[in-house]
């Protein structure tokens, strides 16, 4: 049997990692400025994380949600304290798409409506409801194209108000920093205005923090830069540093109903142990603050390249950065990997996307800048 190959693969097999570096099967070292789609938050193979996962799996890896799991309670308490949402409730699942699925279901149960507003160029996942609110027709199967999602321009509050005024909108779902959409950023005026409109029309405001959250922006959540409190927050990716896990943070206005949501693997013992270890490292090593500091430096240095080196624009917050080029990203990204041994991501057709582990140092940022200039000069 062979794989059902849906990925364009580089001919590289990564075998191990440490911090912001990885090594392939030939022993070649790479600087990792992508963190496996923003999943690696505290760095590859962090000793505290490895020890916590190893200790837990030797004790108990999994048991069902039909019994109490004190690790879930401990993680909910710690997460609430870390992000400032101690009065919210937490529902644990396995991925970002699943988090958005459950967020949209909760919103619909709450007000009984079926229509959703989403951003143009949005990406919220590939499963049923999550893919419907993703603005990419290539991945929306005919069975999902039900027509009850309206995509609207970023930061155009008038367009959103016109739809909300119809009174039939269940939820507005927003990435405050769009990842796949090209590191496009929501403004404070827009999100604050949208918050007021959602309150006025009894519409649920969902902030998708799956990629831009968990310290990546230099605050725990990206929407915290904008002075807004959502009704529901979805998280995944960096929550467990590579172990599959997702979560939905739910405001006190929602009342839990037995059986309304459910999961087999979500919140399992092994995942909770890993997620607690991630919070330990984030706090002890001040990784949110590091993301703000190193990210500001990296963005500042990259902006000096605008108008030269094929750089048109630099956007982002913290360690979520988009470098827009006047040429397609394919050749420079490939050269970065094959010649400079540096992993980055991409968006659209011409944006290099940086999502390194939050432990990236200033020296490593300078190292990337050197490698990046070398590629663009070529």
C-alpha cells in the first residue's frame, strides 16, 4: 500500500529537533522559522516537555471522558490564569478544525440561527463547518457548499453591519491575524465595532486564535492587542507543542448541556500533561515576552528591506510575520531550504510566512536575516 499523497513534498526527512533547529536523515542542520505550521511553541524536544510526556505515558496515556480527569481541571485553571479568562469554561478536543466546529455549533445552539459571517481569505479548517467558513473554493466539497456563509472584506465595518442588520446571523468568526490569508491584520476600530454590533444583534463573536494565539503575537491572544473580549475563543497548534490537541474557551453566557458536545480523545491524560508542561515553559522562560521582543526586532529589520531585495511589504505582530515579495515565493522559499538550510512557510502566491518557535533568539533572528538576504540577492 502507498500513501494517498496530497502534499507537495520537499525531498527531506526531518528526524530530530532541538529548540529552533531540526536535523534531517543525512545529518544536515536547519534553522526552523516555521515550527511545523506554528505548532512548535516552546521549541523542539524541550527537556521539561519530554519528561512530562514520558512520565505521564508510563503512568496512564488515556482513559475516557466518562470519568473525572484532574489533569483537565488543572489545565483549565492554569490556562485561564495565563490568558486572563479565568471566568470562561474550557472544552478540550483534538485539533483547530474541531475547535471551530464546536464553536460554531455552540453559537447556533445559543441563538438558533444558521448564517455565519467570515472574512475573505479566511482559513478555519478542513472539516464540515470549519471548511464552510474557509474562503477557499478548492477545498470546499460540494456537500459542504450550503450557502449559509457570507465572506466579507477585512476591516470594512459597514459591510459587516449591513449583514448583521438583517437579524439572522448566528456568528461572526474572525482571525485577528490571518495566517493562510497572507498575514493580514484586523484593526482595533474594526473589531471593537464588530463587538458592539454582535451585542446589538445577539450574534456570537468567535475569535479563531489557532495560529495567531498562544503567545505568538506577543500577547497571549492576538485579539488582546485590540481591546475586545470575544464570546468564544478557539485554540490549537501551540497548545501542546506537537501533540494533537485543541480547545474552545467559552464565555459564562453559555450554559453547558449534557451530550450537546462530545469527543473520544479530547482532553486525554497524555495531552493534558503535555499542555501543562507547555504552560510551565512559557511562564518560566517568558516566551510570550520573548515573542514580542524578538518579533519586534525581526519585523523592524525586515521593514528596512522594503523597496529592495524584492520586498514589497512586511506585516505581522510578534513572531507571526508575513514578507510580501514582488516575485512568487516558490523560488526564494526553495532556495532558503535547499541552499541556506532554513525552513519558512508561505501564503498566497508571494508571501513568505514566518512562524518560528517562541524561543527564537535575537542571534537566530540575525542568522535568518543573513540567509534571507543572501537568497534574495541571488
